């Protein structure tokens, strides 16, 4: 989802400061040597549904995004015919091309994970796939005792999705279906 974010999806100030995610960039199709990204609906959502990530819920994120836009994102040109000029992507490569997650994983994530987790005690984490970070965060939050509502909001899921996909973890932390919180919630 992050690699699909466009400048118009970001509201820097006011009560709705944050990012409204409209979809996820998936699959690269090669047509005459050109990469084309497809915008797919957000996971577990219908076409046209959005997910809002409020800056207030993530201290420092708004300032970091503001700095990133000022330093790295071209100003939109509203009457341009090229979508990337009319509404620039927020995150691109150093050449301005869309980020390719396969290349990102191979060239950045895998070397960092290998360097961080090279010891015998935590070596299994070196092979940890980038795509599992979100699921790992949700699992960690639940184990820390955060409420189901808090986890759903921060992960951009509905509570029903978390109940469905994390039932084993919810059972471990004392969550009872139909209630809003685990037994010892910290929120």
C-alpha cells in the first residue's frame, strides 16, 4: 500500500491530518518494456473503500512525511496528462520510478535483515519475509495487551478481520469473542 500513495492522498494539517489509502500497487506488467502498476482494492476491502491513517496516532509521522514531501516529491501539475506528474507518487526510487517491492526486498530488506539477525540466537529472523511485518506487528500488539479496536485501527483492519485471522493469538491473550478487549488490555 505504501508504494501506491500519491501526494493527493496526504493531508498535512487540520483535524484530518493523515494519509487516506485508496488502494495498493500490485503486479508489474511489462508492455513494450514499460512497467505498469495496477491499483488494487485494499486487502479485505471492496473497490472504492479507503483506509485512513491519522498522523495523531503515530507521533512524528506527520513531520517526517512533511519533510519527505518537501525534499523528495515534485509539486503536482494539475493539468498534466501523465498521472505521475499530475499527482506524484509519495515514494519512488532515486530515479523517480515506482518502487518495485521485489527489488526492494532483494536489495534493501534482505541485506538489512541478514546483518541485523546474523547471530545464532536470532538467525531464523534473517529469512523473515518483508510482507510479514504487518502480521508480526499485530501479533506483538495483541501480546502487549492492546485492545482489538486499537490494533484494528493501527493496522487498518476491521476488528472482524483481526478476529478471523488472529483467533489463536486472541485466545492466548484471553480475548473472548464479542467483547472489545482482551482480559488485561492496556488501552
